[in-house]
C-alpha cells in the first residue's frame, strides 16, 4: 500500500493533518461508489492532497452499495453518475430512502447540465466534474458542515418541542407577552384555565382577554417589574365563559442582548378554589367558636328560661284581667322562642346527635300540619301529601321536626301576602342519581320530604349561598341565618341530601332525600360503631400540595401500620414511583396540584404500571360531581374532608382487592 494509506477495518485510509485523539480512527468515513479503480485513486489522491483526514469504502455494485449503507455508518457518499449496471440517480434514491440526512456528492466526467439539475432536485448535495476535481475537497467540507448544521438544528428543534411539551403538561397557565401586552405564547394550561385556544389567544391583547378593569394594578405591577425584573401578586382574571378566576401570578421580565425590556413571562396558578375554601374556613371557624361555648351558654340560658316558663304557667290563673293574661302569654311565647333558638344553635353547632331510632315521617308531617295550621296566618293555605306505604327512616325525630319547622317558617316568610304551603312525604327509588352534596352517584330506596310554597322565590345569584351559616336576606331581628344551615347539618348527618328548585315570583321547592331503612334499631345502632382497619406494613405513596393535609394524613396512616412516602406534587411523586415501582402498594393522590396535577400523574403511572392501585382525592364536592374519573380507573375516590374511618376503609378495600 502506498505511503499515506493503510487498511482500517476494510477502509482505505487517507492520512491528512487531523486524527481523533481518543480512537486514532479517521474523522470522516466516506462511501465511494465507483467501478473504475483509476478514478477512485484520483479521488483519494485529491482528498489526500487537500489534507482531508478520511477513510474510504469503495463499492462497485448495487448490492454492495445497499449492504454498506445498512451495515455501516458513513459521513458522506461520493458516487459516479454512470456505472455499467447501476446508475447514480438510482444510488441517490436508495441513499435518500435509507439515510435521508447523509450528504451525497456526484463526481463524474459525463454528467450534463440537465442531469446535474435533476440530481440536485432529487436531493444530491453537490456535483463535481472530474476535470475540476480541485474543488472536491471544498465540496466535501461544505457538505459535511451543512449536514452537521442540519443535525444540530434538528436536535435544537427536538429540544424545543420537548420543552414545549413539558410546558403543556404543566397545570399552571404559562404565557409570554411583549411590552405592549400582546400575547406571544400560550400553553395548554392557559387554555384549560381561561378557555381560549392557542389560535384565539396568540396575537391578541392580554388587556382585552384577561385584565378588563385592572389597569391601575397592572401599571403598578409593570413599574415593579422593570425595577426588579420580577413581580408576584394576586390577580383577578377573566375567562372566555365570563367566569372570574383568582390567580397567584408570577411575572419575569425578559431582556434583549442590549439589556432592554423585550417581553414578559407570566405563570398563573389558579387559586380560585383555594380562596373559596379559605372563605369557608373563616365561616367554619366562626361556627366552631360558637360550638365551643354553645354548651355552656345553652345551660345558662335554659336555667334562666325555665323559671320564666314555670312562673307564667303559675301566674296565669291568678290574673283576672284578660289584658294581663295576653301580656303574660306574650312573655311565655318569647321565652319558648328563646328556648327553641337555643336548641337550634346547639343542633347547628354540634351537628346531629342522639341515638338513631326507626321513625315514620308521616307522623311528623301530620303533627307539623296541625301546628302550622293553628299558628300560621290564615292567608296561608296548608296542604299535605303522604305516601300510604311510606318507608321508615333511621334518625332523630326531634331533629327532623326541626328540619320541617325551619323549612315551613322559611316558606311562611316567603309569602307575606298569603299563598299555598304544601308538605309532602313520598317514596323514591334512585338509580345513579348525582347531587352536588355527595361525591358519588346514589342509588337505593329513599324518603323524599318536600316543602313547597308559592312565595317570592330565591334569586339565582343567591341560590349558592342559602345554606351558608348566618346568611339571611331578612331584616335585622327577623332571622338568625341559621335555619337552612341547621337543616343541611342535620340532613348530612343522616346521610341524606337536599335539592332546591326556585323561580322568582312563583315559589320554591325544597326536597330532602333521606335513606330508607328496614333494619331493627339494635342492629342499626350496633353497625354505627366504626371499625378501623389496620394495615400490614404496606407502602403508600401519598401526594398532596397542602403541607398540613400531607402531614396529618401521613401520621394517621402510620398510626394504623402503613408505611408512607410523601410528595408535594405530581412531578416529585412520579420520580419516586419510578424509583420504587416494585415496592409501592397504593398511590393516594390529590387531583388539584401545581406543576403536575393528579390526573397527569395517574396517566403517567399507568404507562409504567397499568395495574397500579390508585386512590384519587378531590377537594370539593361540586368538583367531584363534574369530574369524569372513568379514564383514570382509580380503585377508590374520596372527597375532602373525609373521616379517618372513611380513608382507612377505602384503603383497606384497595389493598385487599
């Protein structure tokens, strides 16, 4: 072999000025399709003279060419245009099919202008006439550099696509806008939160889309952003459907190469539900404050009211004046009303109490009809409707009497000018009925207690607040705002639910659904005692972004002999699961979390372990109503707040399934 050449794995090596420091193998691997050894030697000599460090594999036939492409790696193809049994354009077609990105250079003495143009159209990188082989080295270098640039661009594009896909998986809304607030980027999280698609949002003004009415706050945010390069705060933003979202918004200022403000990156976390829960928590804390002292207050008030009631009974017969008797009756009625109010506050603050008994609501309905017939204004006509074979229910008769009384008093107050009040009790058999008050569809036998009036009705904007503690539309002194709250507390404690239909100016229908029973009292009372299920050392992956919920639930599960791994969001949980996929027995995950939510987490876990056992948890009962969980196939679904008994029972069923 001549100087400057050596055999290298079947290649003819041309030694130039550069060699690989690691492997000492040629840097450039060339497949040369050429049937003329002299012409092949000419090409090799030209590359050697130009200092191109390469290894050349020469082939002559179609079969050898195809085999080399399939079995070996090359950086470049050099091909003659005309071969005895194989032409260059066919070789180009094969190369583009098998290695689309591989540079392909024709070197031929017979290629004409038309053929050269056709070869470029079909994907050839360049062509060199054998009479001008001096430009071959430059053509090779340019072809390899262009191929490397294309590969780098493809890698960069792929990286961008991967990053975009990750941004689209994020639960948060991510948006980029220029300094004029024109939207430049809009991820899937923004689509989900605000309702506008990418096509609808990009190019539009964020002022028009999201920030209607927040001009002063935005100006302050932009000023701080320019001074400090970032801003964070709470904003109210509009959705496509008209809803207002409360978001925790984080802004980052992006600058150009000269340091001038260029655009703004926004990341919005939806805290609408969190704010609603906080408001509910404040109301609950106020109620809990009442509950903490209600027992003592009730005891003192009853001690004060008892002698008043007894004295009125004793003195009435001693008074001769009818006027005096009326005044005494008024005092007695006031004391009785005070006693009833104490009972109502206790029922509300403490919830349902007392031992459950099997009762027939028809007796309560009949008694209530007689009571309100004697005490309500004559302008209100009272009607009743009771099923002859009414199912019995399990509960506290005094509390259901309170439910009926509160609903009837509300109906009376809604008809100051008179009307019709109807009390009904009917049997119902439910099949998969959905209600906002229960996390799952309900089925079975129920008794429906209804109170229907022809009064003023409830405005739609107030419908969502009627069961709130202390909420009332009555004048001061006319109501406590505890009537419907007490109803709801009692009904929920008896595993029932309430439905309301109302039309302004036409009246309101309250329907209380209570589960029927056919069991004896002793059996029912015995079954009411909770049985806490113990674990057997199973490993639980617990995922929740609320630190308090995470810690309390972890402590509870560990107390019942489970081993617990915690994660504060879906992304962290996915990493932990993949690290310990063979060890984790059950995943318990919240559905609403930043970064990666529960839905995305469960989908990714199913890819790794299709049969993984999952318990999904939702923060709100209303959310549970509208959520379609069928595609996630969880083994159990719970709604916050849940009791320890509920959690342990569900977990035991999942573990043993």
